[in-house]
C-alpha cells in the first residue's frame, strides 16, 4: 500500500492550540464528507487518512494560487 499523502500528524501538530479536539474531529469529518480525504484502517488497525483525487486537485490549485 502507498504511504498516504495526507499527513494526519502534521495536521494535528499545526492545529494544536488552534482547534479543540472536537473542532478537529468535526473538520476531518467535513473533509471526508466533501470528498477531499478518505479514512481507512491500515494493516495495524489504526485509522489513517488519504487524499482523494478531488483532494489532490484542490491541493494543487491552492499551491498554484499560493505561488502567485
């Protein structure tokens, strides 16, 4: 299996002190509901997240805008 391209540890690190755990959970669920990330269980039984094709496309567009 490929390594996920959505790094949940980084997301948790940058949101620490900005979002409560409840807000973080709600945000992750909204990203899943909008089709930007999907949640799966890895071979160790841990939850992980991965960008969807739409999530990659949105991320690329955001990167292009940020570079402009």
